[in-house]
C-alpha cells in the first residue's frame, strides 16, 4: 500500500496523543515494519513524548521555526490529493486539541532536528564526514574507493566509509550485498564491517551478502585470503578462508543453517567450524556467472533450491517490488532456475510451471495466493 508521507506523520501524531483507532494503529504498524528508517524516527518520537519531568529549553529561534513548520504543514495538507490523503481538518473532531497539540509538537521535534542539523553543518570543519552510497531495489552500482578498490553493489544495499578512509585502516560498513576487488596495501588493512561479523583482507576478490532481514551473513572468497571475526564473541578464533570457499554465519542460534545442495561429487564440500558458522567449498569448474553467490554480477538471478520465502526476498531485490505471500502452504515448495532478461511477469509465469499459484501485481506490490 502506498502511503503519502503526511499520512504517516498524521498517524504518528494520532498514536502519541491517544486518538488513534485500532485501524490507524494496524496501518501504522504495517508501514513501520516495512520501513526501518521511519520506524527509527517513530521510536525516537515515542521516547520524546513519554519522557516525563524533563524540560526542553526552547529558544526564540526554535519557536519561530516551530510555527513556520506548522504553517507549512497545514498548507501542504490543504493541497494534498484527496484520493491519497484525508486532510487534517476532516480528521479533527471539534475541540480535539490533544491531537492538534501532538501534531504541532511532532512538527516541533522535526524543527529542532532541522535547527540542530543546520548548526552541526556549520561546525563540520575538522570533523569526520561519512560517505554513503545507497543502491535502490532492482538496481546495481559500481564505485571506486579512494584507494582504488572497486566495489559493485547489488540492489537494496548501503556502503558507507569515513572521509579519512585511507589514512590508517581502510574500513567500510555494509548493509546488503557487495563484490569487492580490493587494492593490495599491506600497510593499510581493508576491513568490511557487517552487523555480526568483520572481514579483514589485504588484497583480494570476494563477495559479501549481509541483508538485515536475512537469517544469515555470507562471504564467498574468489581470490586471495580473508580473515573473518565474530563481533559477538571477540574471544572466538578467527576463520581464514581460501579461494572458492564460502562462509555462512547464522544470526539466530535457534535457526538451522541453510542446507547446501550437492549436484555432483565435486560441487560442494561442507564443514562446521562452530555453532554459528558453516564453510562450504564451491566447485572450481563452475563459472562465476552460474554460481548463486556471484551470478548477480552478470545480471543473472540464480534460484538454487530456494523456498518461497527466500525466493520472494530475491525477487524483491531484483525487481524492486514488495511480495506478500497469503498462502502458508506455498512456503513448503522449493524452486530452481535462472533469470536474466525476464520481466517480473515472465519470471512469475515460469515459476508457475513448477508450483501452481496465482499472483496479482498492484503497483509495486505482488500478492501471491494458492
């Protein structure tokens, strides 16, 4: 469901003021589950609203900014498309000043954030600046870091690093999937930070997949050598990978590691190095363009024994859509295949040859039923 931004702010204001209906709360909760950035803001607003006994010092400049933002918000509400959004005046009951105060205070919080940002920007000289690259779902991008390292980013991925990247240690933070061709520099180790593991290299070629919603983090080494560290357990020994080895780190201790499918005697070898880590050896005879771990670099989406949940996650990133599965029975099926130039409709039609299901595409949402 598409939500205009103002509608979400209205729902947040209704929630903190205690005026939200059950339908409002369900709508807001569903939106925040799918939008982590908005959820972070909502959590901070809840914390701010519920803090009792704390007095916020308000300057004249803040008050002026507050009323300007309130006026701007009111004007934007009045010109909003009636098909997308119910104007604020229609939502307000007579004398419902509690809701209005929540909305005004909400905008005030944003105003303070704006002033703080303006003030911070004026003092930015001499401080570290974070460089960040985001690739939207359904897209890919390539960047060259200051040291010459080439990074190719898959859809729904974010790579960030400090402006002083190459001074002592070359460090980057990854959320999503990226392929690194690291420039060798023994004096400046290269480290990839993910949510749960760190990967340290000198000069090498490897792929890392670390999406927030995935139960695992994967790194596949193609050339050179990498060292993998468990951030949750600094005392745990490091794991050293060799070329054509893939490490899978399980985030949840109660979840089973994904099973690797063995196609032939030399396709994979598996070993468990610990409770949370599994290492597989990939077939050296299989071209990178056909390997699930690196096929995306060749604009190929390889489906290798994925269940419907994993398949849906891959299709979402590949085509930039949201997939909702309404039939629990479909989740037991597994799929195989390779997609290259197919449209979303063509891919779904091809999958229907394996499993009978129905789908309907509404804007950027795909509804799948049995």
